[in-house]
C-alpha cells in the first residue's frame, strides 16, 4: 500500500517518542496554563520536522541499511519506494513542519527545530555517523531538541529550564544508543559504522553507559532542585535513574550475556524517559529566582489539596 510506504519511511516510532518528550517540555513550561492551539501547532510542527529528518536519513543511509539485518527491509533498500519519492516526501514534510512552527509558535522554537534538523541530517547522517566514534554524541544534540523546542514554544526564551532539558536528554541518548550498538553489534560491524562498542570494545561501552547514567541522574534531579518540578517528579527521577544504574552495573557480572543485558538497558531507557516526560508535564512548579524551591506546587499538589 502506497500510504504505508510513505509512513514507514518517516520512522513512526521515533516520531511518537519525540511527541511525548515535546509535550513534556511544553507542559513543563506552561505550568498549567495550556494554550491548546499553541500545543497542537508545536506538536504537529515538530512531528513533521522529525518525519522529514527521518525520511532524508533513510535516503542517506540506504547503502549501509542494506548491510544491517535490522534495516535491510526498509523501503528504500527493498525498492518498494524510490529515492526520489522519499527525498521529496522529506522535503515537503520539512517545509510543512517549519512553516507550521514559524507561523504559529515563535522564532526560538523554530530555531531549535532548525538546529536539531541540521545536526541530524547535515552533520550526523551525512558525516559523523560514518566517520567518527563521536557521531553518537553529536547525534544526541538533535535527539534532545524536541523537549527543548516544546519548552521554548511556551517560554519564548532559552532559560535554565531549557538548558537542563537539553542536558538531560543529551545524556539520556548516550547509554540508550550504546546499548543499541551492543545488542546490534554485528550489524554495526558489518556496515562499518564506528560506534564505540565496535571501535573500542564492549567493555569500554559498558563503562561509558554507567558514567552517562550517573550524569543523567544528576541532571534529572537539577530540574527539581532548580525549582522547575516537584517532589513527585523527583521521586520518579531518582527511582528510575537508580534502577537503570543498577541494571547497567549488572553488566559487569561474569555470567552476563551482553546482548540480553544491552536489550534490557535499552528498553528500560525508554521507560525512564517516558516516565520523566509524563512527570515533568504534571508535576511542574513555578521556579523561585532567589529562594529554595518548594517542590509540589504543580498539578500533583493541586490534586492533593482538592482531596484534602
């Protein structure tokens, strides 16, 4: 079916994941005062931009996709969709997405989306992914853009809250991506993609996963201690980060099957970031400029007062 092919080339799973994080950043900044029109414009615009980036990424990666078991059935590899059709599909989606953001959000949200798009398509896909072990780190910048753009669509400024979100989601991308590279090791090796596990070994990747999860745990707590989220968010952030860290450390056991372990770390990374995106959306608070934050002034606290 033609429509299915046009949908598949945009990587719907990635769009959905970014939609959740975008809404989380938006609702964190909105602090209960939600402009539904702005929310829809932000989500639709960013989803179209992400879809555009994924379509163009499929065009760029069609040669290496043919060498990997995970991607060998993508529509450009099998010939179910032509390069020309996928390319112009991506261009049209990009124009629609950037146009939506420009007309109905604000210049900062538009700039955030443009930055992420250029990094993902121009820097990561065209060069860093194939040439450098640091490609994952560069790619993490683009992956962190949606929640920041959602936040900036409301705030109209890149403040400390936006900076913490950028840091959080960049740090999260690293263990998430390294875990994929471990359980898909043979794919990356066959395609000659210089990810850390292939270049420096799985042991080095395990060390990096643990260190990045530790840094991620600190960054998530900063959102509460900085006065942007409440105790409910902080409790979930601590619980998920510590459990994720525990899983990562279990990879050092001599009996560990690296592929099974990496899959577990990967799947829990999705649970972690989804839970935090939801919690930042419902347990927001208004940051105090010079005082110690009083977590719990968000939706959860309001519900508690109603019950009381």
